[in-house]
């Protein structure tokens, strides 16, 4: 059945290491998004992509990088330049055919030790 | 950027009571969405609104797109324990490409 998958669910990394979070969708959506959520707060946009091989920075892109080589996949790399990377990361996708309503994956909790 | 004020920040209610929460924006929105998030999970879409004045129900949930296009509310009737969670509003302006602005969430606790 269709949906958005994120892996892994929990991720632990040592300070100074880069880490890549996976996001895959089989909804045939053209747009994909990465958000960061901190405890008790709303969602903040990191990057988004409207089409393969193109992406735009969101509100908090510093210390993150993305790629969009395939329509189905939008991996997020948290680099060592991100000062406070421990957070809950959410991936979403949307399509103009459904009025760009965003649908979310289950999230990845990253803890940097 | 756009500002979304969501209130209340948290609510404690008795099972069976009705609940109301709302969001107000500093900008005119053309889309309002309401999501629910359980702990450790991604937000799940509850209701989507695309026209000013639109009133839409989903079971015990009802949401409205305000006439001014700067606000929306969500009502939950006859609350049950599984209604516990964080409720987020999100909106989009015509000039924001495909991006959404999210409220800070309403934490709902239902007491037995």
C-alpha cells in the first residue's frame, strides 16, 4: 500500500559525524519536504524539493544537505556543522493533484551523543 | 515570514466533553490543514480546508476556514481517551509556493 517511509526510526551518532536520514514515498508525489521538530514546538522546514534534481532551502537549512536524484527518494544529511542536531525529523510529500496537502512519514529520532 | 498563533497551548478535559482550538494568522491563507500527532509518530491529516467559510466534518471532528481567511478552528465533540495527542494547524498563502506554516500545537489530555 502507498505511503511514506523513513528509516531508521531511531538513530544515534557521535558528535562530529555526518549522518543520512532516509525518506521514500510511493505516492507518485512530485514534492517532498524535510522538517525538524523539537520538544514542545511546531515543525520547522529544513529543505524542500518540487522536482527531481532541484531543491530549495527552508527556514533552517544551515548544517543540512539534501539530494533528489529520484522522484521517490529525498535523503537528508545532517552534517557536523549543525550545532544542535538532536531532534525529531519528519519527511513529507505532496502533489498538485491533491492541492498540495502534505502527508507525513513516521519520523526519525536522531540523538547525537 | 508568516506567523501562526495556535491556542490554547494545552488542554485538560474530561472524557465526553467537547473541545475547541483555533489558529490565527497575520496573513491571508488559501489553505488550512489540521493534523494530529501521537507521541513519537508523524502528524496525520485530519481535515483540509480550501475555501473561506468552508465547514468540514470528519466523524466527531469539525473544522472551519474563517471568513477573513486569517483564522481556522477545530472542534472535537464527545472526546474519548484516544483523542489524546498534539493537534497542529497549518496554512499556506498564495505567495508561499508549496510551503506550509505550522502552528506550535495544542496538547490535548483527556481525563477518564
